[in-house]
């Protein structure tokens, strides 16, 4: 498996990356910010993405987004093709994109928002901490990315204070060491997600009378 910084020679993979992200979101029945192949291509051309290939076959991808004039960066759009899951590839890609972000944007805070337990675990081990949304970027264009997520109404209803996603932040000024030994309390996060779902979806049902997905 090759894990490298993507460039324009990887343009042919932009479509399969978008398709795999969208298909996986459908399978999970979860919200996701939609990406276009053109957007993915820009990330490759700017050296702001990591791609994993097994020979010529697409295996995984993740890219860097820059917000608030490089005050914040996000490692977004993590995807591992179903054929390559559960063998530590997401961990390796995230580590590669994290190291690349630290080199290229050494002063930036690195953050992400996610509903995925796998991503929370990986981020925690890299030294991210769970934080409230108020500690993340206020850059409007970042939050606009959530508009294509099916849970966007929850974010607006809470005035951007919370959503089903959990915010996680790595602050280079705080020098938190990677947590190889201490593990994320995944039971607590699964429980928290289920509480948020019950709370937000119940409210939605009561106000609209529409049956929503659990
Ligand atoms: C989530 C995803 C990236 C994981 O990829 P992967 O290569 O299978 O993950 P890894 O093998 O590196 O696993 C990393 C850790 O997460 C755990 N994990 C993997 N998939 C998981 C899942 N669906 N639920 C809970 N934990 C999971 C692994 O057990 C491992 O934990 P460990 O360190 O305690 O062993 C992959 O399933 C995927 O692309 N899913 C669809 C897109 C997605 O959900 N992206 C995240 C956006 S929020």
C-alpha cells in the first residue's frame, strides 16, 4: 500500500473518491457534506490531500481545508474504500495527513467535526481533544459546507452550538502528546450520540409532525 501526497497525476481518482464518499454516507444513513470531483481535484493540485493506492487501485483519501486565514486547518473527507477497511488504513492516512498539515501549517489549530466513532478514536490518539463548536473556526465558509448535510436544520436550530457531530481540536500551542496508551472512552461517545439523536429528532417530530430517521 502506497500512502502519498496527492498531485495532478491522481486526477483520475477524483470521481471514485466522490462516489465512495457518497455511497458510504448512504449506507451509514448519516449526514455528510457533499464534495464534487472538481473540488477534490483542486486539493490534489495544491498538494493538500493524501491518497492511498494499492498498485493502481484506489484505497483511501483525505484532504486538508484551510480556514480563518490559516488559523485553522481541518483534515476532512476521510474515506477508505470498503475493500480496504478494518486493517488500519484510516489510521495510517489520518496520521499522514496530520503530519503533512503540521509541516505545512505549523501554527494552525487542526480540527474536525464527525459523527464517526472510528474518526474520533483516531483523532484522540493523534492528540485531538473533544471541544464545543465555539472553539472551532467561525469562518462562515466552513459552516456553509454543512448545508448539504441532512442534519443541517439541527445546526441552525441550535444556533450552531451543537449538532450530531462532535467537534475535536488539536492545538499546537497546548503540546498534547499523542495518546498511544490512553484510549477514547467510546462507550461514552456512543451514548452521547444516541442522546443527541433522541433529543433532536424528537423535537423535530414534535414541531413538524414528520417521522424522521433514528
Ligand atoms: C470510518 C473509516 C474511514 C474507517 O476506516 P478503516 O480503515 O476501516 O479504519 P481503521 O482500520 O484504521 O480503524 C481505526 C479504528 O477505528 C475502529 N473502527 C473502524 N471502523 C469503525 C466503525 N465503523 N465503527 C466504530 N469503530 C470503527 C477500528 O476498530 C480501529 O479502532 P482500534 O484502534 O480501537 O482498533 C471507513 O469505514 C470509511 O471510509 N467509512 C465511510 C466514511 C466515513 O465514515 N468517514 C468518516 C467521516 S465522519
